[in-house]
């Protein structure tokens, strides 16, 4: 009996230490995670030597290119128009609060002066400049956080254990997980030592191996990152539930809880970690000379608003051209998003998903007792579809579901005009009095809550 009692005491003590340890970690990261959620809007940049072929970042794999021939692209990579400052100023004007840059994609080419491999932009190209160093300086000057994408898999290195991506095979006899793992950690150490504060490491490629069949040794790697920079967040695009050591959850080409792109079939949404949805402006991540299927500025704005209403950040991707400039279409979209954010940014920044969950007519965001009601109009064949809105009492109206709150007043954010509302058994009915017009990408109302 004494042994059982002693064992119970030890278990309780161990549990206490575990809870305390978790509390310490949470206390250390809480402010960082909250700041990340407050920023709401980031720019994703997929840029590397693959841009020279104008066929997206997967061109080496998709075209089954010989790794030796592909590597020769570096010898001609000289983006003479690249200006980190011009990029960052444009992103800031668009309302973005952070930048996520592909330090090393699946093709294995490093976009900084890495001591771990000469296959990098400084040593292998005539350009000879450290892009991450310049981006880090520009972001710091303008108050934007710099996050770094880093690929877990590598189509170029012969010691990487080839997984499901079989189009760039090598002799299995050259595989050496220990040397490859050491190489990755050396590079991560460089990134987190030589380039100032890094807001996050954004991992990708873990899905190349089935989780139960391959040990990525993430715990050790995550501990290395947090040890080098305790305030650096970790996210991993593994399309699953967050695991220990990760600080935010990623959703590729979808909003949290959706699976239109097919990447989030079994991805439950965390109710504890910050959320981030990464989406492209067109169809590709890296620069494609043929992909002109850009989303309209209005659609990009709606996605940003929907993300905020679902308590998520939006990470909007751009694939820069091989000359170092951003595509004209991307620049125009950013300018339009900036105009919207300058006018309505207070309904997005520093907010969380509102007490009213997403509805057919739109979403809500909230900051304290201020509820922002975003009525999103969806264009279909050039016509406005007021989904979820109805005609009643001669006015266009919608219903806000009943909740544990009451509304004191509602005004239009753009004009300040008062909006009529009426409490009903199902909730609060809001009367718009007029049909939203095509230029109202997002009709924003402000409700003061009691």
C-alpha cells in the first residue's frame, strides 16, 4: 500500500513539473503568439533559381530534370532589379505586417550565404548578394517581421532519403540521414544566428515520408530553434494536427476547417494555437510565365476578411520574376489591398473572430466590445449575389444569431450613419435600407456591444 501511495505521489509530482514546464513555455511564447495573431496579414515569397524557368517552384521535379543540369541555372541567376527595400515598402503600403521568404525550397538551393553548402546565391551565382541579409535589414527598418520558409526535403542532395517524390532519384547507397540531418541543423543555426530576430521558421516537405514510417527527429530540431531564438515561432505544413513544439497551425490554400484544395482532409483546427492560411494570388507559388489566372483584388480582400473572421491570419503568396521584380498583376493587387486596409484596417488588425460565427452573408471580427460586421458581396457572372440577405419590411436585412450579448448601436464604418436593428426571438435583425453596390467589396458595420 505504501508503495502504491508513494508511486501516486511521484506521478502527481511529475505531472506538476510537466504542467509547470508547459506553463513556462506558454508564458514565454504568449506575447509572441498574440502579436502574430494581431498582425493578421503577411506576404509569402516563393523565389529561387526555379524562377528562371518560369514554370513554378516544382519544375525540377515535375519535368524530371537532371540535378546536375538544373544546378547550372545558378550560374545565370542575376536578378539585377531586386531591391529588398522596394519590396518591403510595397508590402507595408499594402498593409502587410510580416514577410515569409523561401530560404531554401525543395530544389535545395539556399538563398543566403550558407557555410554548410556552396550551392547558394552568394557563392554559386554572378549576383553574389545575400538576399536574406538584405530582406532582414529592410524588414527591420520598416517594422515588418521576417519569417523563413525551410524545406525538410531536398531533391538535390544525395544524402537525403528519397521519399514519395520519386522524379529526382539517386542511388540509395548515398543516403545518409545523419549527415543530412546535421546539414539542416547547421543551416538553421546560421539563419537563427546571423540575420537578427526571426519571427518564425515555416517548415514544409515533411509529408514526403509517411509519419509512422520515418522519424524526422523534430523534437530535437524544434528545441534547437527555441534555444537559439526563444521568441522564434515554429510552424510546419505537414497537413495534420499541431505537434509538440509548434507555435501556430498552417492551412494550405484553404481557410481553417475547409478542404477545397485537398490538403486538409484530416486536419482538425486547433483552438489553442494561432492559425494561418497560406494562399496564392494565381494558381502557382513560384513564378510562372503562363499563369495569368490572378484572383481579383476584391476576391483577395474577401479572403483576408474571411480569414480574420475565422480567427486566422492570411499569408498571401507572390512569385517574383527572375529579374527580381514582382509581377505587375501582384503589384496592382497589393495596391488595392492597401487602399482597403488603410480605410478598414482597424476592423482586421488586433481583432479575433467575432462572437457571431461565419454566416452566409459574411463574417464578424471583434475587438473588446466592438463587433465588426463584414457583409461580403459575391460577384457571379458580373452580378451581385446577396447570399444570406433578404427583403423584409421594404429593406434589405440579415439575421445575427442569438448569443450572450446585446447590441447598443450599429453604424456604418465608412459613413458613420446609424443602422436600424431589431431584436427578435432568433437573434438580431439588421436593416441595411439599401442594396450593397458592386464597389463595396466588404460593407463593414460597427456594433457596440453591452
